[in-house]
C-alpha cells in the first residue's frame, strides 16, 4: 500500500482507526472482485464490534440483576438502564469532533485497565479461588477437569505476558495524537482520569469488603473477606442438604479424576 500510494513507510498509517476505515478498504479495492471483498470487510468489522460489545453489556446486565433481583423481573427496564446511558455516551463520537474524543478514550482505556484486570482475573481465579475449586466447578458442569497445560498458562504464563505488555506500554508511552494533531495537556489529564476512573473502583471495593468483614485484626478481616457469604436462611434445609450431597459427590469424582 505504501508503494502504490507513494507514501514513505515511516508516514504510513499502519494502526489505529485509519487502518480500519481508510487503509483496509482501499487495500481490498486492489483485489479481484473488490465489491465482494468490501462487503465482507465491513461485515467483518460490524460483527467484530458486536462481538466485543455484547459480552460487556451482558455482564453489566447480569450484575445489576444479581444485585437488584426486582429488576430481573422487568427485563425491559433492566435493558433500558444498561443501554440508554451507553447510547447517550456514544452520541458525542458521531459528531464532527467525535474522532478526537474517541481517540483520546481509546488511547487511555485500552491498555492500562485491560492489562491490569487481566492479571487480576488470572491471579484471583488461579491462586485465590484455586485451581482445585475451579476443577470442581468444571467437573460438576461439564463432566471433565481443566487440562494441566491450560492451568499452567493461567497461573504463570498469561499474567506474566500481560504484565510485560503493561510495563512495555508505559516504557513506550507517548502523548496522544490524531494524525498531525497533538492533544493539549488538559486533554492528557482527562485521559489519565479516564484510566483511573476505570481502575480505581475495583481496589476501592476490595478495601471496602475487607473493612466490612468480621474480625478484630486486619489479618482476620482479610481472611474472612475471601470466605463466601453464608447460605441465605430462606433456602429450605432439604435443598441445602441436597446441595451438600452433590458437592460431596463431586469431591468423590475429583479423587477418581486426578489432574
């Protein structure tokens, strides 16, 4: 593409939004039957956008439904609470200066929060919740345990790679820019505030949970914070006994399915 357009490779836009919406559509125009490839490319980008958006919205929806069971009975209201703010927040991106706002948000919300949350998820799932408990859950649901190679990646390789990417991103950090436009300092401050707004609630909630847990010392509170909540008292005792028998059966199966 750089050779065809007569652009120096150093000035060639090989990443970002220009790659997806300018360079890639122009590249497929040089292929045989360009109309077909253009339709396929934009269909791919549309399905990719839906695939990355729907899971996050579903997680938000289910979280609200778990915290507020009354909303789960009114699904239309739950969907309205989740989708309406997203729709309103996305409207500025459709304006004439929306590309600058989108670039700023993407610059500071993609790498730091995603990398940190990925590391925390791996550590909590593999080391706090524990591989054995995870195997017990998968054995109960699917009848088989997690392969050893996958647990090894989850415990060591994936967190290490994510932390490497996170540290390298800070090492290669440069102020945001779009094309030849460099953002002012106040926009950079807003960008870092966006990252903090995404990251800070998680450790704050962890500190709150430890503070609210029972115990006289910090160690007792920390240990109790990792213990699951008690079974609600409104569950019939027969159901509790049946659940315990099912867990005992899973323990027996685990002994016959070594890792």
